[in-house]
C-alpha cells in the first residue's frame, strides 16, 4: 500500500461558529535565532482541536510568548477543520499517509480495543471521536509532521457504501 501524501478530494469549508471544540496542546518548542545583537527567542506551539463528533484540525502558532503562540495555533487549527468518516466507533478501512518524513498507519479495530496510539496521533484520533483504532507511527517522531500525517490519513478515508454508489453511477449499471 502506497502512502498518501496529500488529501485527494476537495475538503469543504466547515462552519465552526456553532461548534464546541476541545483544544489539546501537542508540543511547545522554544526556537532561538542567533542574530548580530544576540539571540531572539520565540515559541512554537502545535494544537489539535476537535469536537469528538467527527471534526478535527491541527494548527501551528509562533509568537514571543507562550500563551500567544497557543492562541494562534488554536485559531489556525479551527481554520483547517476536516470531517472524519466513521464506521461504528472505528474507521472504515486502513489508511497510510506521509507528511515530511513521518508516516502514519491507521487500522480499524474491533469494539473494546480502545485507542492504541501515541503522541500526536493519539491527540488527533481522540479529539476526532474515534473510540477503537490501531495506529503505528513510522519514520520521524516530530509531533508537527506526525499530527499533519494523521490529518491526511483521516481526510482520505472514504465511506464504502458511498464509493459503491459512486462507482455504479459512473458505469451506468444497475444491479
């Protein structure tokens, strides 16, 4: 199975004005730039937002103070919300995606398994509202790339019944 590197279908804009989101800070890094006059310190925050009902987003924010970086990341995450396809409490099929050097594999799991994931993958999957899933993070462990690879994997999930209807409609056959 080849890793998906981008979202293959157009992602519609989701109106987030009436939604209640939960925010989770995935990583907070201190970034230093050395210049002629000394060192310039900034902070970089990665935040995941989700409603637990199939909507999730990841954002990155940079600022001189920690609270401002977290606020900016939350705003960026709400702009990039995607909708996730469920099948019961799990995902409908396996998905492998890649972002940068991070590769993420998501597999459906039987009920009662729970979320078997770590780090950034766990944050994204839990805030999306998925109850049972098996995951494996391969390649780099950079939380920014891992969370974005997870978003790509979730965005590329398709509902099997809708795919069957779409294929029948394309060929013009009726069975």
